[in-house]
């Protein structure tokens, strides 16, 4: 029996103080983004293309349109923003810097509010990472910036028959260390930018450029609270190279990275508004 006051598990309800905090977070973030020259966009709740951005299609909440074509509730904003700008609005705007403040929905009833940024045609990830840092400073949120490179796990899996991407998803440190490879052990424990140069002298050439990219991102983004996490891996259909997370304890406050859609390389991030609201209200 479902009581009249119940809401579905994973859905959001904000009222009073929490609703006020939500509005203030979104307003302060939009101030930063507008000052940086970003235009706002709100994408449709229903989409034909969510399967292109969601790794696990079982997370999609599906329906059908009037012609019985499959549609789903918006589970991710990035690909829809890029497609709409490039394919639908391309002739009407030259703007490449966009932000959105809107929720996404995942099966069965999960709702998540986000503040997202997409800078289309830009390759410099430090630019948007600095903007994310500015937003967190304005919100008076202190968190750790973790920088990773999704190419590194793929390279290591190709180098070692014993390793799979699942080992990286679950951070199977014991398995990495049991290979007893000196440079790999040092890579597992890499955290700080100043450790990278030592590693560059001993790692295989194929890894050097990817480590340098991580070092440069951390240096260019002026992350005093930044750490490197070369063994981190998350399966995503578009973030496939440099990647960052903003974390505090066990909570993720933001994710972002460099990605490619067809022939266009872009950078972007999403801030998870609900996590910040919970911190400020509690």
C-alpha cells in the first residue's frame, strides 16, 4: 500500500530552507558562468539519443512517442546539448559555450539536479576546471580535485594479460601490486604532481604522454587541493581521456573531462546540486 504522502525512492523534495539553498546555489553558479560568457540552454525532458551517452541502457526510463518511436527521459545532458547545438541550432548561433541547470532521471525513479557546462570545440580542460573551482569557492564549498586519465587503464590492460578494466573499476590494488613491476607499483601510489617526473624516467614510453597531460592539467588549473589518480576508471561513453572529479569524503560533488562527439573535441563538467544542498542544510 502506497500512502498519500509517499514519494518514489530516489525522487527529490525541497521545501523551505532546502528550496532556498537550491535556488541560491543555482543563482551563484549562473552568475559565474554568465560572467565567463556562457549562454544558458534547457534541453527537452524526453530524448531519442540517450543511449549514446549512457553506458548502461538499463538505467534509462523509456517511453514511446506518438509514432511509437522509442524515447527516454533525460538521463544525461551532455550529448543532447551537443547534438541540439550542432544539428538543430547550428545555423542560428555561433555560440560554443553553454550551461544548463536541470535534473536528469534514471531508472527506476532516481532524480538528480545538475549544473552543467559544455564548451564545444575547446580542448583545454583546465579552463572549465578553473570555472568549476570558482563556482565552489563562491558557494564556500571546500573539496578535493582528483585528476585521472581514462586512457591509462586501457593501456595497462593491453600491456598485461592478467589485468581487466574491472580491476580498475574496483581498484584492485592487490592485483596490481602482485605483478611485482616496480614502475607499476609507483604508478599505483602516484598522488602528487611532483612525483610525476620520477615516474617519467621509468614508465614505458606509451604512458609518458598521458602522465604529462595529467601533470599539466593539475598545474594549469591551480589546484592547491588537487591529487592524481592514474588508476581510477569509470566506464563512460564520452569521457575517454582526461577526467576530473571533485570529491569530499565519499561524496562526489562534480565530474568533468575532455570528450569527442563525431569530429568535435569539447570539454565540460557537471556539478551535483543535491550533494551541495545536503551539506549546507545538514
